[in-house]
C-alpha cells in the first residue's frame, strides 16, 4: 500500500508540472518553424518556383501561405495565443512537407526523411489536444474571461 500511496503522491506532484512540457513544446516548435519561415520570406519567388517544380498547385499562393503560416506560428506559439487554432494549419504544412519533400527519402532525419516533420506533427497534435498550458496567453485570457462570467452570473 505504501508503494501505491507514494505513486499517487508522485502523480499528483507531476500534474502540477504539466504546463512546463507544453511550454517547452511550444518554444521548440516556434524555433523549428522560425528558420524555414525566415528562409521562405527571404526569397519567396524561389520557394514558389520550387513548389512549381514539385507540382504543388498554385505554387506562388501556396508559397505565401506556407511562409505566412510558419511565421504566424512562431509568434503565436511563443506567446501561447490561439495555440489550438494555429496547430491546425501548421499540421497541414507538416503533412504537405512530409508528402512532397520527405516521404521518398524514408524515415531517417539524416537522409532528409520524414522523421523530424513527423515529430513536429506529433508535438502539434499534443498542443491541439492539451492547449498551450498554464504558461500561455490562452490561459490568461481564459481565466480572465471565466472570472468575468462568474461575476455576471453571481
């Protein structure tokens, strides 16, 4: 019984820390999207041409969409603002990247395979399900809104 009790004390303690991994996931993803977004915006015409060579429809439009999504994702993930909302277009970007760039190289990251985009996709899914955590503007706004609605119904 002592082992079970100790286990549940540990679980309760870890519950209080779950926002830290969510914050770290947000920051790692923001950093991971920063360089590709910066690269795309540095020469958007070359990206559009590359998209055209990969037979991506509306290559110029999609180059701007990918660059905008990644750049917006960087800001929103850092702030923890609209976390669940921004994960959806970022997951789409990752799925397209896996299909068009990485899939034919296999799994291994060292071979430009889909390993890293898959990890990003999984981390984005975690944020979609759990949100940005307590250390986020989402949580701050939610707690302020909840306090206001409780006051108006009191």
